[in-house]
C-alpha cells in the first residue's frame, strides 16, 4: 500500500503485529475492541489489496472472525512494550467520538475493560468475513 497511512491503518498494523507475535508464541488471538480501528479493518478487507497490505506490513495475511466477548483486554501490556501507551484512537467510535471515561480509566490504571465482536486468525485461507462493527469500551 503506497502513500501515507491513516492513523487507523497505523493502529491496525500495530494490532496485526501483536496478533502475529501472539500466534507465534501460542497465545490466544487479541481482542479487537476499537470501533474506529475495526471499521478500517473491515473497509480494507473489502478491497483487493487487503492481503498485500497484510504481507507488506506484517509479513503474513491476518484473517478475521466474528467473536463476541467482553472483559479485560489481554494484549495491552504487549502493545505498551512495543509501541508505548494506547492512543485515544483505541477508545474512539466510528463517528470519531472518544469514550473519555474509558480512556481516563486506562490512563489511570493501565487496564482496558471492553466488549468486542471480532478477532484475528492466523494465516492464509482463514476466515476473512466482514461483520457489522460494534465494539464499546467500558
């Protein structure tokens, strides 16, 4: 993918890198809790360049699957180790509104508790199906 990436794409690539590390170490898939980042993921999945985007930025295709859940986000420490604190974008909905309460709670405690509707799956040929986006940090 040529040109400058959007902030959502930057965060999606970071999420994919965390996903790849978790898959390689035998851990469970990370939870996609950001509506803003997930909207970009779904948008990219609908393009012919999605697999190329993944390979260019992560070295492998990252699949997608619906997976509803809620609770503490397990990969926050890995993100912070690799990239620093989560930016406000992770607490932003599809309309650009930041959940200030969830963001403040994260900044004060370092913990994110949220709901999610999907997660990545490793490898080529895995399920890549866009689903309606609805994730809410609480």
